[in-house]
C-alpha cells in the first residue's frame, strides 16, 4: 500500500475509517465534522471521491442550486462535489484550520489530513479560501476553546500560493 491509501497493484483506493468522526450540529456553523478521539498531526483523516462537473455543465445547472455551496474548484475550470464527509467540513480562516486537503484530480478524489494535533470533541475545519460567500464565524467567536485568534486577513494570491492543485 502506497502513501495516501492507493494500492498500485490494482488501482484500488483504500478509504481510511478512523471510527471517531461524527456529524454534529454546531450552533453557529450548522452541520460539521467532529472527532470523539484525539487525532495526531499528519493523520489521513478522510478520502472523499468526487463527482466532477465540466465548466459549461456547472454554469448551466450546478451554480443555480444548493450544490454551489459545496463544490471545489477542479481542473479545466470545472468543479467537483466531494461525496461523504468531504462536503461537510466547515470553514476556518487560513492559518487557523486544523485539516488541509489535497485534490487528486487524476483519481477524482480529495484527501484530508490533520494539520495539527486535534483534541477529542473538536470540530474538523478546512479553509475555503479568502473570499467566502457568508459571514464567517471563527471557532473563538463561536465559543470554541482551541486557542486560535480571530480570522487572519490575506489576499487571494497569498492563499493560492500555498494551495496544492495536485
């Protein structure tokens, strides 16, 4: 088994099952992914297969639906909908998220990895980018105890420099 859950012998992708993740309703953010047990930094938290939409298909249909709030930018100006937990991670400002993601475009999936040690009971959050379409609530504002300060300002260029496109 190679790193990231890919078995090169038959092109099968093993999906990790931590057994400690659950969906809960956060009072300000809505449904989100939480952990019942501590997760170590660097742990592969989840692999989500995606449904890919071409640019025209998405422009004609997807952006006019609720899907527009759950898609990731994909190659060739397309979009992808992460299945399973991938569409349930809530947002935290860049530098304050505890989970990062890598888009594997050749296999149509997204890998989510713990960026720091995550304590039992914590919500797992990714950064959606610098230009969110809603009033972001940081964990500190929401009454969390992760010790992070409020949102950090940065330009879209600064954010995209650290973005792993494959």
